[in-house]
């Protein structure tokens, strides 16, 4: 099935500036793997050496953090939107 992945501004240089990409997959993990196939330089940014989603990369499906669902095994439905949101840290008070 086809879903869309929203690419954050920080990663758009790896997608030729494209902000939303159509991918195929029946789970979040499959959809992100297809994204990695289309844009291989994103693969290392999203997944760690074990194939898990990096802990500093937040992935949302329909505004729900997939960590609180079934992680990369979370099923997706046709037309749903996956958003990649890099963690933000640093700064001072």
C-alpha cells in the first residue's frame, strides 16, 4: 500500500528538497525501508547498524509516536502519513 513520508527540513538536502515522498509498505518499517531504497543516503540517518529506528529519530504515524504503538512493526493503511521528526536537544536557560 502507498503511504506518504514527511521529510523534515534538516533532511531535505538528502531528498533533493522534496518534503513529502510516497512509499510502499504494510508497516512503518517497510515504508521507511522503501524510503531508504529511494534515497539511500537517508538509510543511515534513520536506521542504526541493527536495522532499528535510531533512538534520536522520532517517527509519527497519524500524529502518534510509533514507539507507543508497535514500533517499526506498526501497520499502516493506504494514504496514511508518516512524519520523521529529529530529536532536538541543547540550549540553555
